[in-house]
C-alpha cells in the first residue's frame, strides 16, 4: 500500500470507527431514555420555581425522583458498558492502523546487550537513510511485560532544524546514542539505562521514514501544523470527523427516534 492510498485508508477507518460508535450509542444509550431523563430534570427545575407548599413540593419531587432514578441507573449502566467496549474497539483500530503503516516496513528491531546494573547497549551499521532524522525507540521488559518506553533522535547525513517528537511511557528510562550526527556506513551505538527488574531491552530504528500530515492551518493554542504518526492522524481524524458528523446529525435530526422528534 503506497502512502497516498494509506492516507485515505486511515480516513476510511476513522469513518468506520465513528459508524460503530454511533451504533453503540444507540445500542447502549437509547435516545428515548436520555430524553426522558432530560424531561424529568426539567420538571424538577420547574417544580422548584413554582410557589407551592413545602409538603406538596416534596411530594411532587419524590414522585418524579421515583420515576427518574431507574432511568438514571439504566443510563449510567449503558455508559459504563459503552466505555468498556469503546476502549477495546479504539485500541484495536489504532493498533491495526499502525500495523499497516507503510513507513514502518523498513524499521529494524533488535535486542540490546545487558552490560550489568540495568545498562543495555547495542550498535547498528547505517547503510541507507530515508531522511536525515532518525528515531530510536527503546522498550524495557520484565519478562514479557513492558516496564518503560522512550525514544532518542539522531541525524544521518546532515543535522536539520526540525521539531523532535519524542514519545515516552511507563517508568523513567534514560536512553541515547553516542553521537547526534552520523554518515552512511558508520555505526550508531545505542544505550539504555533501564528501570530496576528489567530483564531485556529492545531497540527499534526508524530509518527516517515516518508518516506525517501537514495541516492546511495551524491548530490554535496547541500551535501544531504537522501531525506525526499514522495513529496520531487516525485520532485527529476521528476527533474532527466526529465533530462534523455530530453537527450534521444535530442539524438534520437524522437517526433520532420518533419520540425525540415530537418534543
């Protein structure tokens, strides 16, 4: 799959994900229940504004609360179920999008050597380069459990002025290379100071081929113009297309149950 096709493939995956989310919303959180909860809440507010005796007001409130509580419980259970399902589906979609990223096909992964005291080192001979900026991703494991993940950046051929997007997760782990600038044919030495109880450390070299999308405008406040990584592009698309979809649905009323339209 070439990059141009993959770009639209990620967009398609985002639309499919949003379609699934829309179905789950209707499945676990029926609109008629939400509308009933909103209506009962309005009735409570209206009763509090009315000039009624305390006894009558308390009676009316208790009556509405008796009808509202089961609906609230049903809605909350639907939200919990939906959150659990969404987390699983979202993780699966982001993994699948990253797995098919064509820029990761030339990545090289290898294990570093344990030098003692949780220090791991390794080297790689640079034979080719997609662009000057390379990323080394280090993952520290305790058996099969990932304890820490960190990245280091270096340059091949020339050192360019461009922002570095370093991703970290898990426990703190110091990582780096012996130099910042290399030429093709030279060896890069990688070092990781892993957390305690680490049994192994792997390194993945991105050979300067990294997926990114330049936006037509800079995102205000965040000051972001370029989206790095296919998974980041998928998350961004899902957010933007979700806003557009909700706006269209709210304007057209499409997908609403008949009970909600009659109000």
